[in-house]
C-alpha cells in the first residue's frame, strides 16, 4: 500500500492506517530528528507528538505533498518550535533575574537557586497545566486565545492557571517578592 492510500484511510479515521504509517516511519523520523536534537529521547518525543497531532488534526490537515514528506517537514518544524520555546523560556528567566536584581536582590547565587526552584516547580506541573501556564506567562497569550488554540473552554484555562499558581505559591510561601515578579513578568 502506498503512502497516499494510507493517508486517505487515516484521514477517514482508520487507526490501522495510523499504525501502519507509524511502523513504517517512526524509526526513520527519529533518526532524522536526532540529526537536529542530538538527544534520542527528545527525538522520540518530537516524533511521537507529530503522530499524535496528525491523528488529532487529521480532518483539518491539508497535505499538498505525500504524507511521508509532510511528516518529515512536521518533525523539522516541531524541532524548530521547541528551540524557540526554549529560547523564550530562557529569556523569561533572564528577565525575572534582571527584575529581581533591580529590586534589590544582591545575592545572585540565591536568586539563581530560586529561579531553578521555580523552573523545577513549573516542570513538575501536569503537562497540560504547564503548557497553559507557559502560554499565558511566557507567550503573553490571553486566556481566550489559549482556549482557542487548545480547544478547551476559557473556564478550564482559568482553573488550570489557578491550580498552577496555587502549587507555585505553596513552594514559595516565604518568597512573596519573587512571586510578585513571577506574576508580573514570567
């Protein structure tokens, strides 16, 4: 069966077509991704997410080339997106550090420890909650925009943000100023 037939079946909801495509292309796509990421786990995560996105958005995706080419392009684009997110995250933490220093924090080692603690708390959030928090604070997206992108209600975004901040507040009970900076400039 050729890739065009597999795509037609997959687009119509055939899970076996997805499995067939996955079995054919998972390893080659991981090898391709590995050229960019230099990390096998990251490569696997990217490829798996591309397949998940393909399945979830199958009815809305318009493929002008064959599905194989599309998947290679999607893996590359996912890698680029992950690099951009990492840069924005680093920039957000650098901004937080600058703000804290400008407000009188003298001990940069202590501040670095607190920033690492904050990063650890954010990383420990459930994946969807972390994504919503980062979209709001790092990407400066409004709750309505986040809801539209993720296909969830604004109320769900509000709830997830509240739960994320609650968890972070618990970890930083004694650091009110740092939390102020987090809410203001994350």
